[in-house]
């Protein structure tokens, strides 16, 4: 009984937000402790919350992370993960692992979990959605630092995303991009902020409709 009362209370607290954002599009970065949790119940809970947004006619667009999974895959392949100013140095061997882990392992898993909870989701490799230019950093002495296949998003292909939203389907996008040279690049999952004119953007480390964390 107490559990039912708690759930009813949570819904009542969320009601003003549900009413305010009905029909809105939320761009969600799915990362943090939930993305990397080894507990399947935690990840199921995330899927449940996304399905809840669908049910109250809020349109989620999900961009997921996967940095720790990439590091684990690199370790299995005998590659060492290197970071400069918090960004992963991504050579040709690394970007293949990045693309495999993000777009062909994590992305389908996120989609499957949403669909299994009664939602409707469709996965996209980021290289289908994002175009980028090669990212270059500046070192302490003013030197240019080359991160390899790391890109900054400069363009978003919105057509397939808008088509999904019009059909009540949640797009789930991996954080990769197609470079100006036609090659695949690794991008930070914060590229969610580059999506055009979301009604509300927030970082999904824990979804509580009564306590949104605005990062727009």
C-alpha cells in the first residue's frame, strides 16, 4: 500500500510538468552511473522512464554514452586508453572499436530495452545523423593537439528524427559522427545539445519528472 501511495504522490508532483511539456521534445543524454551500471534492473528503470515520457505525450530523443564500455573493449583488444583534456585520443584502431561498441552493441541494447517495456524506439548510428569537423585542442604552450578521429558536431540531419517523432517513435542515437572526409569520428555524448531547438534538454543520470536538471 505504501508503495502505491508513493507512486501516486510522485505522479501528482510530476503533473504540472507533464501538463507544461505535453507535446514537447526532450533531448536526453543517457549517461553517467545508469549507462555504466552492471545491474540490468537499473537500465530497465531508465527504459521504463523513457516509455513513461512517451505515454504522457512528451517526445524523447536519446543520445547515449558508453565511454567505460569502450575502455573495456580496448583493454580486451590490447589497446591502452589515452585522454587529453578529458577527451579520448582516437586512432584508426580505436575508432573501429568506438563505432562497434556504441553503434552496434550499446545502441541496439538501449532500443531493445525501451521496446521491451512497451515503448517504441528506433536506433541510429550517430554517423547517420551528425556531421562533424575534426577536433583540435590547444596545449598549454599554444601548440595544437591532434586527438585523431575526434570530431565537433557542425550539422544535424533532423529529417529522420522528425519522422520518428511524428510517428510516436523515440530516436536513440550513438555519439559518433561523419567527418568532412567521409570517415567516422568519435564525439562526446554532449552533442545532444547540438540538436536543433529542443523544448527542454537535460542530462539523464536519474530521471525524476519533479526534479528536472536543465542543461540547455
